[in-house]
C-alpha cells in the first residue's frame, strides 16, 4: 500500500526533476556581443543601425532595430566613438521598450566607446546585424570566449552606400559604385587583410576578401540567415546576392574597417548553439503533469489491489 511517506518522496522527486529541467533556462548574458565603436571617416551625416533578434522558448522570433545618425569629419560637431556607442545603445534600448514592452529579451549596456548587447534571463539571442554607412572601424568580440566557443557564426556583406533604404524607394535610380579606398579585416592581433576597392563591384570585393581570409572564410550567394524585412524600414538593406561567411572562427575578435565613401558594410552574427534546453523548459508543465498522473494512477491501483485482497 502507498503510504504518505512514499507519496511525499514521489512528490519531492517530481519537484526535483522539474527544478533540474528549469535550470536549463538561459540565464542573462548567455548570448552576447561586444562592439568597440570608432569615428566616422565620411564627411557628412550617415546612418548606423543595430538589429537584434531573440526568442523565448518556442515562441516566434522578435526583431528590434535601433537606428542613429552619425556626424562626419566636415560637420560642426563630429560624433566621437563614445558618442556613437551611447547613441546606438540608447536607440536600441528604446526600440526594445517601445516595440516589446512585455517581452524584453535583450539589453544594451554602454561603457565609453563599448556596447555590449546580451539576452535577458529566459530568452535567447538568435542573430545580430550591424549596418554601418559611416566608414567606422568596428571591432567585435564575445566577452570571455572565442566566436567558435560561443557557437557564433559571422558574415560580412559589403554594400553600396547609395543602396540604403531609409524609407521605401529612397535609393531608386541612385548610382551605386565604389569611390576608391579599401576594406580591411583584422582577426585578433594579426596583420590586417586589406582589399583595395577602386573600380570593383561589391561582389568582387567580397570574393577577394574571402580568398584572402583563407580556409576559415568563403563567399556565399545565400545569406547566413533569412533577410530582415520591416514596414518602416529604418536603414533597411535587402540582400544583394553575396557575402563573406565565417561559420566557426577560432578567434576572440574581428575588426571590420571600410574606408570608401561609396560603400557600407553589414556585419552579421548568428548564434548557432542547439536550443533544446529552452524547448525542454517550455514542456515542463506537461512533464510534471504526466509524472503526477503516474503517481496518482499507481496509488489508485495499489488501493484497489488492497481492497480486493482484503
């Protein structure tokens, strides 16, 4: 016969199991990206935006885009690297609060010229896109880890400055070409890989950059993750048919520097780690229910058996 003691042990087992499963939930800062901002090398005002996506369990992915404008070298008050970091952090956090007031899955923290974007507890970051038309030198890293250890894939998409869509149709009939200069990519503290841009197409620059980076990189005609679409575009740029992809970079930092007023760059990060833990958490109520039903069923059968034998 089932005793109170046995039943208590069973309930404790169920509770312990549920707590161990819940422990798989993502804690704050599980996914994060550090950005070291720079100064605009353009003469006028240009756009800079930060797209971050997250999800909670098996819910739909949320996309939030923070947009700011940066003053260049010939403006009255050029934007400093610390101001860039502050402005994009403020824009991103404001977008999170405005668009997802009850489901805030990401947070941006700013310290001087550094921005760290991380997941909030219970959420997972899925992808990040930085769109820069200011020709800054931008350095990216994962705090405390290499990109490979953090299961973070990278893509570098060189785009024409004239192709940016601040609003629908903004770039229609605008000539798209390089102005002459270079694109530089530096991995950790190694010598930079420098590609001259004069007279080349964006695709040619990407292909040359992928070859120069070696086996760790490749040119791809498909984006590393589905393109972002939003009715109110905010510095939106459609996929142009090519990008450099580095799916598993065993390095702690990558610096992307575009020095060509005819070009901008979309630097993308995708968090590729397996998401089973959060999926398990989302099923905890069902698992607990089944276990309790099993205990109660066993209790009923034992009681019935005792009556029959008595």
